[in-house]
C-alpha cells in the first residue's frame, strides 16, 4: 500500500497509540515512578510481540530488548531509543497536564512527546507498516531503555553482558532534531557529557543571621564565589587545561554553515532570551554545537519558600555539567574540574565534588556510508528537501558503548525541532514531524534492506 495513503488511513490509531505511550509517567530520576517504567516496558513488549519480535527484559529499570529475523542475507540493524522522560517540573508552567497528551495548534503536548517517545513511536509505527506488508526488509535488534535521562547505568551493564549477541551492520537512532521545520537535518555528531554536583558545607546547622551573622562563612556566598570563577567575562571556561584538546572549527564546515539562517534573531526566537551571550570569537551556531560548555542546572541553599526566614544556611549545592567535544577526555576534564573547584574554596567551608554518573565522550558518525545515504534519501522523500549534515549540541552518552556492537555507522535520524521545548514545560511534537518521521522511517528500512554488506552481522 502507498505509504502516504497508509499513514493517512492510520492516523487516528497512530495518535491513540502515542497518547497511550505518553500517559506513562516514566520519570527515571525519581524512584517513585519505577512502577510506571515497568508498566510502560510491559506495554512496549506486548506491542513488539504483536509485530513478530522476540523480546526480553533486563535490569532495573528495565532495558527492553527485541529481535526480528528478516530475510536471509539482508543487513542487520540495531535501533536504540529510550522511554524514560525528564521530570515535568515546574508543573505550574504547563498549560496542559504533562502526562495527559493534548493536541493543539497541530502539535501534541506532553512530557516525552519529542524526547524521545514521539520519535521512537515513528519507528514502532514503521515496523507495524512493514508487518502488514509481509515483514521487515531487514533483521533488527531493538534496545529501548528506561534510564537515558539519568545516565544509562543499567544499559551499560546489559551491553557488557549481551553485546556479543547483538552484533549489527549499522545503527539507527531518532533522538535528535532538524535545524528548523524548513531545513531537514541529519545529525553527524553529539557532544559528550560530564555531570557533577558541588556541595559546600559550613556551620553544623542553620544559624540565626542576626545573632551569629558576620562570624562564619556563608556557604551560599562561598558557592556563588566558586561558580562565578568557573567562567570569565569572555565566556571562556577557566578550568586549567580545559581547552588543550579542543580542535579549531573546520574551515570548510564553517563556510557551509554560513549559508544557514543561524543568525542572532533565529536563536533569540527559539530561546526567548533578551540577548545572546557566550564564548567570544564564535558564532551562536558554533557555540551551540561544536564548542564545549559549562552550565549550572540547579542551585539550592537555605530557605527558598514564600516569605522570609533569616538564616545562614548550613550548606549549599549546585548541579554543574560540561558538554565536551571530540578529543576532550572526560576523565581528564573531571579531574581538572574537581581539583580546580576545591582550590577555589574560600576559608571557613568544606567543599566536595562528585560525579552523578559516568562521563561520556563526544560522538561522531560518518556521512559517506550507504546507510547515511539511505536516511538522507528517505528524509528527502518524506519532507520534500534533502537534509543537511549538522552537529548537535546535545548528548546521548551511551552511544559510544552501543558502537561496540555495531560494525558500521550509527545513523542519527531525528525528527524533532529546536522549538519543541524538550526538558522544559509544554514539551511538544509537531504532527507534521510525526507523519514525516513515520514516512522517512518506513522508507529508510526499505532502502537499508537493499544495501549489501561485506560481512552481514548475525
């Protein structure tokens, strides 16, 4: 059946299935929601069983694995996605309930709508299409994890145990975005990630700021002092040795990117910020994709409720991460960061720094493979324009581990948009991107099935 006609016919069922997927509050950062992670994994497992996949579950929260045996001599692919989501806080900024999917203005609003359930659903729907046409044209390993947003600790363990059984000729991931709705994109690289927590301890308990103020170091002030010294006024990170392995931008790529409408107004519209700011000497696009960064994600100290409470807090904490680029060694950066933060501590407090999960290096994928070309042709057919190759500033840390079971490239064929508000209130997924993503996924698997591999993975 014609792909577009099938999608049009199936739209009500596709949307209802995605809404069911999105209703599971699969928040991996909070153990309270682990039952929802299991319920969602059960639901996905049943769905894949219906399509003829063999399935298994491993670990806590569950890593769902599935395998489909395709035609003899067809390539074997590995699909990776995640079904966990970020916490929806702050809830009062959501215009609709985060786990009650709502369609408005041609977009589906819910936590996880784009990151990553909507994009995973595009592939699950494509597999249903092929099951109705007699079967998938390739063999397929599927890995769906429930811990991507919190470090993939379980999946790393599962991969170490089962990677010898999951060999594939190429990988496919949809957890990235187009440059814009009018400029389709295939992502060619992601930054690495180092996530830390800095804690400053002072007095043994909260103190009255009147009777005891002025005689001890305030941990909140101490933390603010430390954080303020991690970057200079030029936007450059001050950690000694931080930029030693950072390569300068490729002149050819720089010229190509100058043709994109990546001007200041574009990023002001996306962010809603009053002005842009960042590392001096680099364009906004470069700062967002190929330059390393350091950011504060959360601060806590003392009394932050309504009204006033005059205390000197006993401690202060900050969550700080660094996005890393190719050649930067995450372990080396971690040691440099920890040493530097401890050296910045003012007298009168104790500073401790910890990694919240294992750091990950940057990830790159080639654009000269037949699988990349298959994805490019599929996107062009589905969206009417050839995609541009572009690096993205986000991270999928586990990809480096997955690459150990994939002989060829891992194609990053995402369908999100920079305006989808992932990790923020009112996350959404444009329906145009959903329909186009399903179309592109269907055609990708068809084209991939025609690729000859020298040594098919089995």
